C-alpha cells in the first residue's frame, strides 16, 4: 500500500482519534531534516549566521554555518522566493500574493507588511534599514523608505514580470524581466530607462559589484556582462544550455552561477575567477534541483539551496560541497509502518530508508537500483519492495539484506500488497507494450504468475481484504474486482474517467479510491456502486487510508492532506506544512 507519496511528515494522533473535534492531530517534519519543501533563496550575514526561504512559507535559519538548521514561524503558507538581511537582526522575505515579511529579531518573529500588491513578488533588495525595493511577476516595482511600513508602486508596467532587482546605492539600480527587459534607475526608482542586452533571453537574476560591473543570468545558459553600468551588455559563454537561476560575485573577478533543468532533473554550478571571461563547471546534481539559490560570504565560504530541502555548504570556493540536510532529498514514493516504531520508505535511485524509532531518524538500507515505487511488510522482518524495470526485492531480516526476485517481466511495478508471508500481488504497466499487469505469488515471491495478460490500461494500486477478495485501480477510472484471489477479474463502474491512483478497503464492503483532480469515490457494497465524494481540492490524490470506515485520510500533490471523521461525507483539509507531493 502506498501510504505517503513524499515522506516529509508522520502523523501523531491523540488518544481520542474518533473525536469529531479538529484538535486530534499533529504533523511533524521527519525527512529530510530540517524540512523538505523546495528552497529558492539563501542569504548569509557571515560564515555562521544565515537564512533560507522556500515553498509553503518555509523559513529556516542557522547560527553555526549550517551544521544545524531550525524552522522559523513565518506566519504564511505562501511560497517565498527571496530573502535579505541588512544585519543579524533585521531582514525581509517576499513571495506569493504580494507577501512581504519583516523581522527585527533575527527571525524569531516575522510580521507581514502591506505591499499593496497581489502579484507574486519574486525579488527584493534593501540598501539599509529604511530603503528597499521589491518586484513582481506581473510587472510591478515597489519601493519603501520606511523599512516597509509603507510600500509604494514606482513602476507599473505591462511589459512583463520581473525576476531580479539590484541596487548599488540608494539611487542607482537595475531590474530585469522575463522578456529580456533590463531597466535602470539613477534616482532611486522614481524613473526607469531601458537598457539593451546582447540577446533577448528570459532573465532570472542580476548582480553588480559596483556601479559599473554587473552580470545577468537567464535561460539556455545565457550570461550578460557590463563594465560600464549597463550602457553596453555583452554575452559571456557559460558552456551550458541549462537555465541559470542565480548569480553572485564577491568581487569583480570571482563569482558563481547556479541553475538547472526540470526535464532532465539536473542542477549545475558554474564559477569564474576572471570576471566571467571563462566559466568552469564545478558540479552537477542528479536530483530535481531545478530551483537553486547560491550565496557566498567570501572567496571560500558558500551555500546552495534547492528542491526538496536541499542545502549544501562549501569551504573551498565551491570545489567540493558537503550536504547539510541529514537525509538525501530524493523523491520518495512509498512508505509503510508495521507498528508505531518500525517503518520503511522507498524512492527514486533505489532509495530504501528504515526507522526503528517512529521516524525520529532514518537510515539507508540499499541504494543504486532502479526507482522504487512501493513497499509492504507483513511483520517487522518480512517485506517486499517493487519498482521500475520489473524490480521486486524481499527481506526476511527487517531490511538488513534485500534479495532481488525475478518476476520475469520488464514491467514498471507501481504497488504491492501481501496478505501474509506467502500470498501477495503487485500491479503496474508492462513497459514493452504499455498494457496493465497484475502478478500474484503464493510462495512469498519466489515465483510470480501473470493474472491479467494484455489488459489495455495501466494499473496503479491494489488492495485485498482476504485471500479471495481484492480490487485494483488504474487510469481512466479503471476498477477491477476479484473474488477468487485474482484468477479472474471483473470491471466495476467507477463513475469517473479520471485516473485512479490508490484503493483501500476496511472490509469487503466499505472502500475508497482516489486519483486525479481531487477525485475521491466511495463504495458501501463492495464496489457494486461507487459514489463521488467532494474532496474540496483539485490536486492529484495519491493515497487513501482508513482505520474503521469512518475516520480516514487522503494525501496528494501540493501537500494536500485531507481527513474525514464521517466516512467521507465531509473531507477537511489539514495543514501539512508542505507544498510537496
């Protein structure tokens, strides 16, 4: 059974789990620590004190150079895009729906400031405690001369949104846009004039070391450089076609740029020691770090942040990096606990994590295999994992050793369920012909039998309530039912054409299936009829679980976490503190 698609949280329910109140739950980050939301920007005052911001209102800080990070309470769930401090106490962060946050105590408390904007504020820059600017994705530039107590729009435009803004003093500054726009002001932002880059790329970030020397980075590896305050811009060769998202220089010669690509899930770091005349690649990251930020405080000491809570630290100018999150932030696809202490999670790149203390800490058990999609244990010792390329693994010692089984199929196996140590089923898609597949074992996985050869639709989830009765779900609203252990299957009418990702029954009558666009359907008669339930969300839902047919939970994309206490008559969103899937 797929319990959570992304292992960021573990539930700790009170003794009154059947209570109809809304104060019977709490959710805590467990992996990766300190949190797993995407991080978009990082800022350090010196080699020890720094902050990072990201999705779902995430703000974290460190007082020891990143060896330890702590969550700060931002007071918002809006995605945060940028952060800056002018000293160790006073700073600002900006983000979605015009959000501007301000702290005067190093982030112990953050208070919202009224920006007057509803746009996504993508960038900010402060020169001192009073004077600062912010710019939005809908083309606004805002300014404050009162530390943010009052913000005024100084440049409304329809030429496109802004991704970067930088001032060298209270008068001279630049703003860059998504349509290759470069604007410069010499009067603190009261008026702006156009400058012209060497190529019209989508720009993401800008940095100046003084009033003359500056760099702009953007899509397809573009770097523009000026040595005369922007009167002329010329291209520099980055050596990559990956989008460059952030740039910083610590002097006119030494700088770094980071970026990546969503399609290939590749991140890249570049460095120059000659003002951008040449750029050298310092590293690639084979994870989903397509959103990266970088900050250096001197020629040796720097930090990078990215997707899934990634944080890395360098003390040798970027030549090598030490990851500061305490677990690898790969995509995790499945999780199961056999009791309140023992649990396993599996994910991409062959990741297997195990906890024996309720998730307080996680240890890797195996790596280097195909992407792993689901895990199921029948007790604390015996368990199975399935994944891509026909991968099936089995352990009989709690995961100390995993043996690879041979299902004799190239299928992508997406879910697995075992009734006991001998009888189990797995479902997925045959990668050779895109047909759905169901496999069954009666000997603990030594041999597998194909139950539904040539089924034309991919199957995503499976669940049995006894040795005979089970259900499988898949794309286009597919639900299949068996009452003979899988020897034969009959379709059930789901009432939806949307994809279904998971199914769970509490007995042979009461069950749910969940899927695309917030789909939740329920049956009270073993699937003879299914009724749609209003989830209140439009996200893809990935898994469902119930304790007794009345109390249940659903999880999905964008941190969706739903609970019902009345069998799904009403589903209520719970705060998950994440925007991850």
